[in-house]
C-alpha cells in the first residue's frame, strides 16, 4: 500500500493553511508591494522541485511554489478586504499615493 498520495495531500493542505495567515500578515506589515518576494520564492521553489528524486519532496516544493504564486493574487484580494473593513489596516504604515 502506498501512502504517498495521502502524505502529499496532507502536506498540501498544511502549506495552503499556513499561507492564509502569512498573506494577511504580509499585507498588514508591508502592503501588496511585497508581491515580488512571493514571485521570486514561487519561481525558486518550482525550479527546486525539478531536482529531487523523491516524489514527496518534489511535490512539496511544487506545491510551495504554486502557493507562493497564488499568494500574489491573494495579497491584492487582502488589500481589498482591508479597504472593505473586513480586516484591520496597519495604522503605522504610510499609505502610498
């Protein structure tokens, strides 16, 4: 019996769950302008996912990469949620524009 599919699913679930508060905190402290860091991390993880022989490690890196890329859009959505009043705005961060 192979449990690798279940393990990859569990790891994917954990990574996606972890990134929800990461996006919220990043938007709070840095705003949506931090998106290039998510882009670089996403591309980096995707490139790294090509190297391991282990399917689990490669899949984990691939999920991390695509989650970072997905987070770029989520940063913009989080900014809209803050504008709607659904999340608090950082009073110490200066507004741009």
